[in-house]
């Protein structure tokens, strides 16, 4: 089609040549050839050559739009340029051609990134803005907007701040001349908001971000719901609010961002390609909100969305590594919050897989390096495997090498490396790591923008390293600088931020250290004041506040401050709350068993030792009860006896029972996570992307039920006589544990260890211990454990070590206790209960000996007194809290669970022997049908049970310790703990390891099968401290049951079981060839 030049008022052109354009792509080549031929017929300076050049350029542009061939675009640009050089005798056409040339250059820059075009584009737009655009039908608005876009593009390429400022200035002018609520207005406002956001990313000035947010809000306010810009503005506003929330800690911004992203998701179809990115951004908002509030439900929402994103992501998507890193980061946060090691291992797999698809030279390799380094450092803190720390440092060094000084992430990378260097110093005591960290932190402090959240972390870590250096060099300037940086970093924390307690606690710790070096009392007083503030700060996590409380106890104790006991009370209260954060007993155990909380596990013993030192013996016992066996006590609180409450308010008692049972169901849940998707190309096929993860659901439900239960408890406590319901148990009630005989508590603390004797209706008796008691006992426990691992139980080596252990225990515990009991008028052969703490719980204190006496006979403690164990006083009180109506009035009903195999050939004769002693009418034997379900069902029908099978110890996973039953099935500790057997009386566990503590660092939790049987309802339980010899099962059980039924079945009682066991082990000792460990192995728990 030939398009005539419209001359308008300008008059007729001298040339009659026409401007021509092909009708379709098929005509383009022939049209271009014809135009080139036409141009060749015209003299070089002929005025019509400009028109022909214009026609050629427009046809090449048409061709480019269809083919996207860069050569066509280049030819179009050449044609427009030639047109302008020759000039048409028509000013409007010259202006139009200039605009076409500029737009073609913009297209080339947008499509091919030709950086050199940008300067020309900006220059041409500036020139156009000074021309009379109206005569060529060009909107000045479009030219100014194009100039603003080009300036923003040059800013993004070169980072020149004046370019983005000029772009904003132009757009602010343009928006004033555009009618509001029009498409042009919305487009300009969107570009202006985008420019403000880009400027913020360069300047880190909050005002720039506020401007961007203001314009995005204005667009959404005036933009129709079906407008094409609405969805992009929803996402952009949410992104800007997320950035502001992350910087300022404003929770409202995070909540608004989450709402906007959810609205955007509702607008997108299930198959929309943008859905994946919106979900990822929503997940990021939830993670930011979690860091602001420490609300674990936000973290679970983030993990759930990240998993969904990875399920939507195509196998070979270019951003898969980025998405895996995000999920890995959230899982690491879950590990830090709950101590779940499976999350830690999954995060490591994700990071390794992400790094695998980011080889050297990949633009995001640095991100994957940082993520993997972060999680390896976290695992080191958990396990103290030095290889993890070394890998973390190496990864961070590589990340730093990929981050040049001008890179915006360099301050973060420097900070991350300094964190690991500080940890490496703690391991090696090499000051070179501290010096390097200080150097990196000074560099980072100069690079980070003022007021950025990272700046307070950098200054805080720098202050701590300067204190470390002061400890070695003693330079006063390091103290001054450290205090200055601490104060500055704390002043930068927004009010209500969860980091407050942690940062105050660190400052307090180092002020205590400075005081110890300088003696300046003002540093001590400020340290205590800061610690108190950290402990009470309501917006920080319970676990950060607990860390602060623990620090305060150290300071107060070290300085003999009057607040020490108060600090210990607060710390113990927070310890229970910190453990209860986990929705299940398994997650709670994972938290308390980590090496990163080593310092907390001794807290109850340290508190008791301080109270004992202050002669507050009763409070010491209350503290031990409050801080030990927390996993059992947490579950036991849900089974609180309600007989009296039922009489006063039955409906309230029923409500408490209903909620408690629902809570117990969740707390005893085992989380099984099934792989449902594996990322293609992952280095580790075990990486899980989508999982059937019920943890979030259980966490939410546990939280809801806990809140409901707290309300019910408050109502119960308001009743007369129930003021102390579910409060820490006072000593006057704990003292009732000693109704049947004295309870000997042996408290092991690095500060000072003590022995306390509790008697009913008498004051507590204190027995001091030698100053080296703690170290000797710790070494005894270690030596006995290591020997048992390295040598067979019946070996001479083990026998010698065990004998030495018992001799030392006699000197440290047995002899002093026996002597004092005699002094107190407790006759020999009386029953006593042993309640050891810490690693003492793994030692056979009942067999301490030989003990000197007035008769010249070799005797052990269990020969002088009938010894039983109890994990806590509450565990001993519980069996006596309800009356039994079973075997007290008749022959006991005994269930025998026997599982003979080639390694346990004596089980058959053992069970037959028991049946003959007890009487077949009172015995039920199950073997072939002995599955976990059948055994649990039969336990409720038999008050007595005898297990003769394999016992399986699971190091690190105590709730998976079990009895091995039919068809290789396992009756686990956790399954037993779920049982509620109110009529259960006696359990004899003739299996290996049933009272053995796994070496997981939590001896005070007393997690073994014997304790589980006791918790489920059995009043008396007999267990084994290590592996047992098969033949001992037959011999010992025969001696035991013969003694139990010596006076007839009618008077057989579980309360006689401790004496019967003592009799049986004494008989076993007399047999020829029976080694020491074989009779020492058997222990009695309970009433």
C-alpha cells in the first residue's frame, strides 16, 4: 500500500515520490529489493532518496516484528538514520523519523541489551522533547515517559544515581499533566513507583520506599478491578511492603504484603506461570514475619508454600537452585527453633543439590555457597563436628572471593564469614581467627548502608570480637570500642524486635567479663540490669530469654549477687516453656539433647547446688523437681489426678480431661515424612521437595489446645482449694514421696555436689561431698561406658573397671549415705530410694561397695538397705496417688511375653518356670501372637507382666528403644508411654538395656523402657542397666517369683518386689561363675 505524505499546512512537496510499506511479510523482501532498486536509479543527492530510505526502514521494522531477526532491526536503524541525514522537505516527517529511530534503538536495547545504544536513546529523547511534537502527531507524554524509562535503564546498567533521580523528576512532572484515573495516569504512576523502588535499592533510604508504596497504593485505589495493570501493581506493592517490613520490622507491612499476595493468587489461574513466583514471595513474607514475631505458625506457612513452589517448578527450570535455597533456609530456621535434626539434614541436601546445578561461573553460585555454609555452621553448633565448621569456613571464603568490593552483598558475606571465624576461635583458641574477623567486620561496617538491619549485627559481632581480643591483649581501647559498638547496635534495634533479648544478653555477658578484668562495679551493675531486661523482654523468643536467664545466673553466682536464687527460679520456669515449644516429645527431646544447649542441661543441678549452699534445702529439692525429667513431667501433667475436682466441679474436670487427652495424642505423635518428589538432576536423590509433613498441622493444633487448657486451668485455680493446681509442686507435697522410706537425692554440679536425704515429717538432711566429687563421678561414668563399648561384659577388663567403679561409689556415696542413715535411726534392711542426677543416673549406685560396717562381711549398699530408684519424687508419688482394687485381694494375674530365638534359648524354660511358680490359672502366655497391638491390649487386663525377649537400645533416638516381638515388630518406648494403665502393678523386664540410658546427653530425662513402663502406670518395674545373659533370666526370675509367692499367692504384692529382687540377686551372686556385672545389672524402680 502506498502512503502519501500528509503535508497539511506545510504545502506540497517538490517530489511526487510516495512512502510505501508492504502489505504482508511475504511482500517485504520484494518490496525492500524494489526500494533498493529505486534508490539506485536516483542520483546520490536526490531529495527523494530520503523518502526511499524511510520506506526501506519501515519495511525492515515490519520484518523484525515478525521474524525477530536482529539484522532486520539493524537495517531499520540504518535506514532511519540515513533518512535524517538526508532530510525530507517536510519538518513533521523529520520529527516522526527521529522518533522512529529512537524507538528502534530502544527496541534493540530491550531485546539485545546493546549498552552503547542507551546514551544515544537518552540524547535523542532529550532532543525530541524540545521539538514541536504536535505537528508530527507525537504525544509529548510518550517522549518524556520514554526518556524517563531510558534513564532508569541506564541507572540499572551503570548505577549512576543522577539517572534515576532525573527519571523520577521527569515522571513526577508528567504525572501532573495526565488526567487522573486514566490508563496513561496508571502507567506513569506505575513507572514512577518502580523508579522510586529502584532508587531505594541503591540508596537504602526508607523515604524512597515510602514514595513507591504511596504510588502503588494510589494506582490500586483508582484502578478498576479488571484493569490489566492491577495484578502487576498488587505484586509490586506487596514486594515493596515486604522490603519495608524486612528493614523496619513493621509487622503491619508484612501482614499487608501477605494479604496482597494472597489476593494476587486468587486472581491467577492454577496453571498461570506467575503463580510459582507469587507463592515464593508469599512464603518469603511468612518467613520475614516469623523472624519478627518468632511465631512458628508463620514459619510453617513459609515451608508449606516453598514446598508447593518446588512442586510447580519444572525439572530443568533456570531458577530451581534459587527456590531450593529458599526452602533450605526455612528448614534451617525450623531446626534452630525446634532442634529438629531431620530438617537440618534435609536443608543440607537441598543446598548441596542447589550448589550442584550452580557450577563455577554460575551467577547464583555465591547464593548457594552462602546457604550451604550457613547450614553447615548450624550443624557444627549442634554436633561439634569440626569438619562441618571447616567446610562452612571454606564455603564462605569461596563466596567472598566471588563478591567484589562494589557488590551489594559483600557486607553480608563478610559478616557471615566472621561468624564462623569467631566459632573457629572458640574451638582452637587461635587469636588469628579473631583478628581476621575484626578486619572483615570493620570493612563490612564501612560498606553497609547506615540504618540497614545488617549494620547492627555487624557492630554487635565486632564488639564481641573486640572483647575477645581484649582478653588476650588487655588493650583499653578495645574495651572502649566494644562498649561503643554494643551500645550503637542495640540502639538500632526496632522496638518489639525479637533480637532484643539476645543482643542485650551478649552485651551483659561481655560486661561481666570486663568487670572480672577491671573490677569496675558499674560494669557489673549494668550487666545485671541488661540481663534482667533481656529475661523479661516479652517480644523475644522463650529460648533467647532462657539464654539470658542462664547468663544472669552465672553473673549473679559469680559475683555473689543477692539476685542469684531469683535468677535461677526464672531460668527454670523458662526452661520448661522452652522445651514445651515442641509439639511432640520427640521434637522436645531433639531440642534438649543438642550440644548447642549443653549449658542448659545442668541448670536444675546448678540451681539446687546454689540453694543448698544457701542452706535452702527444701527449695533445692523443688528446683530439681521443676527442672529434671521434663519430658515425663510434661506428659504427667496431662494425667493429673482429678478425683477431688470431680467432686467439686465435674464438668470442669471433664473439660480438662478431654483437652488433656487430645494434647497427649499430639505430643506422643511420631512424624513420618514420606518423599513424594525428588528434584531432577539433584546431586542427592534423598532431597525431598514435596512431603507429607504433618508437623505444621500438629503444631497449630497443639497451640490451640494448649491455649484452651491454660484457660481451663485458670478456672480451676480460681476454685477454693485448687490455687496450686498444676503449679510447681511445693516441698511439703514432694516430701510425701518418702512415706515408704528415705529418698536419697545425689545432686551433681560442677559448682558443688551434694547429697540430700528426704524423710516424711522430718527436715532435709544434707551430706557434703568432696570438692573433686563432680570430676571423679564424671570420669567414672565415662570410663565405665567406654569399657563396656570396648570389651565384652564378662571380660576381666570390664569386671575390673566395674569393681573399681563400685569401690569409688562406695567412698563417694555408699559409705556416707549408709553412715548417715544409721545416725538417723534408719535400721538396716529398710527400704530406701535413690534419686541420682546427671551422669550419676547411669551408674550402679545401689551396688556401691564394699561398705565398711561393724560386722566383718563384704557388703554392698543393697545388702544393707533395700534399694530402689526413682527418676524424680513425682514419679514415686504418682503410684501411690490412687487406690488399687486388683491383686491386693486375690492372686495376681500375670501376662508373660516371651520371644525365644536362637540367641535366647532359655526363654521357654524361663516362662514355664514362672508359670509353675505363679500358677497356671493366673498366667497368660503370649508368644506367637505377641505383636505390639496384642501386648498393649493384654497389658490392660493384667496388673503384672513379665517380658522375656530382646531389648533394643536406640542411641540418639530413645523413644524408638523397644522390645523385639513377633515377626520382628517393635513395642517402642513411645508406644508404651501412650498407654494408660491405672490398674498396672508390677513389670519384670528380663531383656537387655531396659533401664540403660542412651548416651544422648540427657541423663536427667531418664528415657528408658523401665521409666516408660512406670509412666504408663506400673507401680514397680524391674529393669537392666545393660545387656543381660540369657540364663540369668531363668535363674533370677525363678528366685524372684519364688520369693514373691513364698507366703502364698493371696498376699503377693508389688510392694514386695524390691525385696524379692534383692533376694534374687543375692542368690545369683552365690552361683559359681556369676560375674559381678550379672547381678549388679538388675535394678528396681518405683514403689
